[in-house]
C-alpha cells in the first residue's frame, strides 16, 4: 500500500515537468500566441507518447496504467494543458477499445487532433476545441464515442468563457454517421478520473501562485502572508488540494485494479476535486485583490478552466447525485 | 503507487481480526466516572496480555514495534470490530510513554514504561494553562528548585481525565524570569502528591472529561525531570510526530460509519415537506453526498499520510491538514444531522448514542490538540512556507 509515486513514477514526472514548464508557460506569452503554442505542444505530447500512456505497448502505447495517466495529467493541469491532450488520450482509448487501430495510431502520432463534445440542454451538444480538430470524443455519462467533426452539420461558434478553448454549439450528431461507441461505464469513469487529475493540478498550481503572491506582496510594512486573514484561506486551499490529489489517486488506482468500488471512488474524487479547483481559484482571486480581477493577472485563467473542467464531467451536482446513488463502500 | 497489501500483511490482518473478535470487551463502555476508567484499564490489561499493548512502541521497551502499515491494519480492524476507544490510557500510550522512550533515563523508563503498557499507570497531560492555550510557550506555572526537589506552584487546565490519572507529564517554568520556550522543564508528576487539587470541568455535552489542576507547593523530586532541567520545550515537542499517524484511521472510519448511519436515518425520517423520506429532498441528499465524498477523501489522505510517514519517519506538518479536515467534516456531519432529524433534535440523546449529544461533543473537534486556527497557522507556515507573525 503506497499512495505516493514510486521511483519510476517520480522519474516519469520529472521528465514531464521539464517539458511542460517550457512548452506551456502560464504567463502572458502563452495567451498572446495560444494557437501556435498549444498546437506545438499537442504535437510534442505525441512524440513523448502521452496519448498512449495507458494503452498496451503492442497498441502503440507506453503500457502504463490509469495511475500514471492521472499523475501526468495532474502535472499537465498545473500548466492549464490544452483540452486536446485530454481529448486525445480519451480518443486513443476509445479507438483502441473498439478495435479501430488505424484511428488510434493517427491519434497516437499526433496526426489527428481531437476535440471534446459534451451534452448541452434541449438535446444540443457543445464542442470544445473542435475547430482545429478532425475527430471529437463525445463524453456522455452513459457512453463515450468517437466521431468525425463532419458529423455535426450545424456548428455555431459561441463566445467561450475560457479563452483557452474554442466553443461551438450544435444539434445532435446527424444519424447517418455512425459514431464508434465503446461500452460506457468503465470508459466514463476513466474519463472522469482524468478530468479530476487536471483539476488536482489546477488547484495546486493556483494555490502556489497565490502563496507566492502572499509572500512577495507588501502592505502595512510586511508581507500580506503574515496576516491570518490571508494565511488561513491559503491553508484551506492546501486542505482542498491535498484531499483532491489523494482521492483522485485513489480513484485512479481503483480503476487500474478494476476494483468493485472504482465507481464510488471516482465520483467521490469528482466531487472533491471539482470543489478544490473552483474554490481554490476563487480564493486566489481574492488573495490578489484588485489585480486578481484583471486579465493582466493569470488567476482568471484558472477560474475559467475550473468552470470548464467541472462542466466536462456534467457538473459537480451531478457527480454528487451519482455518489449518493452508490452503495456504501465500507 | 499501489493499493496492495503483501501476503505477510494479509496474514497479519487475519491474526488481528481473530484476536480482536475473541477479546474485545463485552458490553457498553461506561461514559463517565470510575467505572469508565476501570473499563479502559481492564481493556488495556487484556491487550497487554495478548501482546498488543504499545503497538507503535519499540520492542525493546515492551511494545509490539509494528510497521506503519501494520499499525494501519490494526486500527482498521479495531474500528471494524467496534473495539472501545482508548479512553484514559491515551496520554500514557501515545504521548507520555513515547516521550519517556525518547528522552528519559533508564531508571525512569523502568519505573513507568512497563506499567503504562500493563494499564497500571494512567497518565494525563499538564501543558495548557488558563493564560497559555494556543500560546503554550507563555506558560507560567512555576517550578522552584529547592534541594532535591522542584516546588511547583500554579495551575493547569483542559487536562483530560486528570481525576483518574496516576501520573502527569507536567511542563513548568523552572528558570525564574525566563521567556517563552527557554527555561522550561518536563516533569513526571505523581498525581497523589500533597498540594494537588483536581477540579473536573463539565463540557457542554454534559461530561466531566477534563479538569483544572491546581498546584500549591507541590514537591516533585529532581530525579523526575526528564531530559534535563531547562530542556522542557524540546522534550515536550520531541513526540509531536508520534501522535496520531495511523491512529487517525480509526477516527476516519468512525466518521465514515456515521455518514452511512445518517444516510440510513434520512431514509426513515420525513423530509421538511412531510410527504416523503428526507433522502428524497435534493438539498439533504446533496449534503449527504458531499459528506460521503469528504469522508472517502479523508481515508485516501490518511493512507497518503501513512505512505509519507513510511518514507520520512514522521507524519510531518501535513498531519495538520488531516486534523483540520476531519474536524470540519465531523462538525458538518452533526450539524446536518440536527437539521435532518427534525423534532428529535430537541431531545438530548444518551452519550455515544443518537445525534444530539454527539452534536454537542463535536465542538471539541476544532479545539482539542490545537484549535483549527492553530492548525491553519501550522499548514500555512510549515507546509506552504508563509512568514510567521513577529
């Protein structure tokens, strides 16, 4: 029993950090040139093998498991990794599990970019980062499927709250295009835990940004981090981040081992990580004061990404409903 | 990362389960008075005779010397077996004893350690004072060295179960005029010494679980100083890392059990509209769902804490994260219960039963062992590296 990364996993993470810090800087340079920076990063993720981390080696993957995927995405979440990373990992998994080896390999090599589709009200769907993609993963709580972007005939751009993605609305997939579907429940849990991992990274990173500010910012002749009115919300952020990280890792391990409580653990992770991401981002805005309210400060990107990630897994309330419907795991 | 237990660990779990099943004391633990103390002591004696006293103590001092993972298994099985809480034996086994192990002379160890393990010595803690709570280093109880004795005058407070204790770990200011952490000494105080007055304090939950202790020219032999005169602060802090750790798992499991019990209760009581079970009220269901997520996360965090302790040898300041979160979850649980149970919320339940008396008891969770405010300071300063106030 060990909930901390092994030596091998630490080595994997060290390599990931080295790449992420230069490939996806979380500062103004990133958003000045987002399309180019992220397109480049999405290609490089392919050469590093990220899209197939959890797939078996014969399928072109790295032969690792859900635990390693979660660890890596928690790192990527700190750098507000493009949604195409998550979508690519999920798409490769769906393609592989439905026997579409050729589709899987175009995703693994980075030739095919993937966006995300989630259900919206009145039978519509929302497309996230699908504008530059060929394929999309449709993430529905009962099933995951892979579809070509051409399956949506009435795509309509919408202003995106999160400037880090493009957003479109469309009606349901046109029926004559058959999406390739894969049996629902397990893949959905897998998707949820990967989103949780991104939220873990987000909640940790936004805390680190706020802590750094509280140390450096001087008022009343001292660092504002001395004041308990600042210190205590930061401590609460640490509690939420710690809960999110270890519950997410627990869920990832439960999925990797196909444990009977995998679904219970995963919905619990979604509830905890979902709150950590939003609440930590909100608290960070306040730590920065008026600066936090501007676009010149990076914190707003975390607020917006927290909203997006929670939405991708159907919202926190839905995850609570899933959890309360579960049998006790005692 | 893995969730697997080794074959030895699985065998160990079976051994613990069998032993607890056949030895856990029958009946309900009395919740106050001499009967409670006797019950706790008898259970400690049973554990001692079974070789389960001092599971975390080194073997050379009569303990079981379990690894942290084995301790986790012990506490998990202990909670599953509904074995009784440690009660009056807590301080001796988890604080006083370990402090002696790390700091005492051989003679001091011989006198106290075996007796603590057997349940023959009940210990209490004499640290907090009316003027030194969260700010422990401002303590003023005075110890004047006179010949072979230290003469103690002053007052301690919040001393759990002092009325049943044989000995006390007592922190006093032995250097006149000294400030803060300097000039303190850690003494073994015989609670039968002349000049000691113990006044139990009744909590809002109606139990005299802690006391004020007054010292009026109490003579304590100099040979009872542990770790040397003037080193009291270092000695007192040396075992902070010994506290809790795997023992936290029992508290997490109890909280998880209570959440499930409250969910069951919500199936039987009516929702505010009077028309359907409370669980069908979305607001109530979501509060309970959130609590379920939180106690589940607590377990994962506790396991992570054990993994951390396994690597570094101490639970570290992150233990404050667990403590703070547990307190919040337990208080949220009982506050939710008070709303869910409706008119039953007006009836005072028995101790350890129902929801209302435990609700009153739950206020202790954000105070005992360091208030939530102090836990947040520790997290901010030692985990996040924020500056201390001057």
